[in-house]
C-alpha cells in the first residue's frame, strides 16, 4: 500500500529534535565491514529504509546482519568467504550500494555491482570510481548492466587525482587502498564529515591513513584489517533539515546531537537572514521570532552549501521576506522541487541551473509529490506554511532518510499524519 502525508499548515515548530547517525555515512560504514572477517558493530544507526536495503544486500553477499532499530545497533558478522556480486534488484533501489565495489575488489579480488539507481536528481557517472580502481591495478568494465572490477593479483598503491571531489569515489578508493600494497596518495578528495567518519572507522580497523579533513589523503596499505566497533557520525543533513524547518515556520527548535561546525555555510546564512543560531550543551538551537529574510544560495562541495539542503532553501525562500536566487552547481535535475512548490503557489522561475524566488507570506495547500528524499522533506515543510491541507505523495523517499518524520513533526507541534495514498 502506498502512503502519503497529510500536512495541515499553521504551526510554528517548537521543542527539540534528536539527530541520530548520518544516512550518508552509515551505508558506507556497513560496506566497510566487508574488509575484515569477524563481527563489526555500528552504533547510532538511524532506523531508515536505506539501512534495511543495505543490510539485505550484505546478507546476499554472505554477511550475517543483526539489526536492532530501537537501540540503533547493527552487528555485521562477515565470513571468510564472501559473494562478489551485488544484485540488480537491491542496487537499483539504493545508489549508495556502489560503495561495496571497493571493499569487495580489495577483499575478494573480484566485484560486480549493478549500475545503481536511487534518487532522481540527475546523472552521477561512475567514471571516477572506475579510474581510481584502475589506478590501483584493477581491470574495470561494464557488462550486461554491471560494473565489474577484477584484481586477481591484488591492488597496488598509486598517485590518484580526482577530477572532481566526489564523495562516492573518495570512499571506494579509500576502501580499496587500505589493504593495497604500498602507498596511495589521493588528491582533490571530498572533505565531508562523512569522509572523516569513514577514515575513523578504517583507522579503528587497523588502516594507516593521514590527511583527514584536507584535500590530500595518504594511505599506507596494510596486509589485513580487523573488525571494529564504531559510532556513526551525526547526520548533518537531517540537522540542517530541522534548522530550515524551524526558520521556515518561524519556530524555535533545539537540534540535539547536531554539530554546528558541519553546517557552517547554511547556519551562517540563516543567522545573517535574521534567525537566532545558538550553540547549546546538546547541539544547537534555531529560532526565528519574525519572518526571516530571503538569501542567495549556490551549492558547492563541502564546506560549501550542501546540495542536499538546496530543496530546503527553496522552500525557505518561498515564504521568506524578499527575493533570492538559488544556484545548483552539482546535480542538474535537483530543481524538480520547484514545480511542486509552484503547485502550492510559490513564485519561482527557473533559468538553467538558477531559480529566482519571490517570497510570499503564506502558501496554499495542494497535492504534491516527492521525487527524492530531500525534495520530500522540503515539501512537507512547505505544507507547514500553507493554508489548508497539503497532501505529499511519494513518501517512501522520505522514509529512506528520516525515521518516522511525521512523529517527529507532531512532537514539535505540527499536524502531520500518515495515510493511505488515494485520489484527494
């Protein structure tokens, strides 16, 4: 049965929300467990759909996975002998499954991963993944819809420069280089906190890695890695979502577990627009007594403004005071949110990879559909500042990134319910 959210506008969000482990990190950490035989334990794991999909993918590779969504703990018991092919059925549902490629080719010497699916936000080529693994000595090719990598004689360290600081390519190369023979130097790497989290787990498994947080990482390969216990870093995108939710609804929300240093660009923009941004003992607080000002956004790799928060910025600007331009520099199809906001009465115009928005005091409820995780979150928040009810379909996307979002919103004072999706 498909479901949707019924969102009734008018509430200012107030209270506190707890941020758990990062979706953009935990899936990759689960894949890293493949590098070491034995029991690896992850804590602070979010209870989201994508974790369940990744768990099933690992089971089909031979891993025994024990999940406890209540405590946020996953135990991955990795056998001596692993499968090497990630099947099409699961990979098409979860683009992050490409992250098993590096660990599998390093551990097994062979890997086949179906060309991934996931969110509809534009083309995201795998050339950087392939080039990085080839530099380490693997043979990489595509056959019958699978990206296949072979390294029967193992991998050897190399100097690798990424043409673009791709998060996924950085992750796969790090995983593969950890047990490669010799030294690997990777330049122009992604610098996201999730990359630092991956390096921290690899280090606890025995990897020798330096340069965390910089654009140049050095990996001295070790012969074997060991299983480890690791706590997943806080989800900065979820924290940013709740920050924009508080600002958009002129609310007052403490984001418990959020790390403000991971959100410097968006939080600085919100502060300059008139919102109160306050560090607390447990995270940070976002409050806005009056209608805040619109502000320009240009998405960039970390530490720039995150592309994952761009849809939230669009919704914010749709009701903020004034006009602003949002520029998307990373994914060409990430403006699908715009046409749905227009259904709610937002005054927006698209020009290439720019969107000009003229803020209105209030939107008007209507049926809308989420096209990806962050678009869905943005449309739910738009419903909170719309007259009458907004019906948000496609909420399976939202469930992939936010555990029971409607429950959290009700705890903050919103009127949001989950119901069967049918004609309004």
